[in-house]
């Protein structure tokens, strides 16, 4: 079987992964589906700004958080976990990524970076030592 790599891959997919290679969709279809899903996901936080809703940032954060939780909860259907235990880690990881992006964005100047470091230390209940701040 190892003499024919294509046959070995077909057998591995069927036996180990439980997949039938003949039933898999096309790579182009997968790429189009992925593009549409990412486009919808990326447009959700923009909706409050496009619709002129106030306060846009808070509404966008709430929409993003809800979307992250729902996606995590939906993925839990495949793992057998509860929806809450599936949604919370996705929400936490997404929130951490958003916080990191926010603080990196604040560091556009030295003064802004000091403010961002102070806010980050305050957020995590650290004492803001002056020595830790950038000079």
C-alpha cells in the first residue's frame, strides 16, 4: 500500500478519519464558503457605524461578543460539551485579542503607550510601577 501514496492516503482517510474522499466538496467551493463566512463575520462589528447608531463602539463590542459566544456554542455541538462551556472560551479568546489590539493601537506614541501600560496594569490589578513604563 505504501508503494502507491494515493491509495495509502485514500485508505487513511477512510479508515482513520472516517471520511470518504469521493464525498468531499471541491476546494473552490470551500474557498468561496470560507470567504463568505469571513466577510459576514467581519461586517458584523461595522454595522453600528454604517447604520449611524450611537454609541457605536459599545454596540459593536456587544455584537462581536455575542457572535463569538454563538459560534463557540455552535462548535460545542460537535464536541458534546455544553453550549455555555463551548461559548465562554471563544468569547474569552476573542476578548483578549480585542484588548491586545486596543492596547497596541494606543501605543502609537510614547505618551499613549504609557497610558496603555497603566490601563493594562490597572485592568489586571497590577501596581503601576514607573520603572515598568517605557521611557
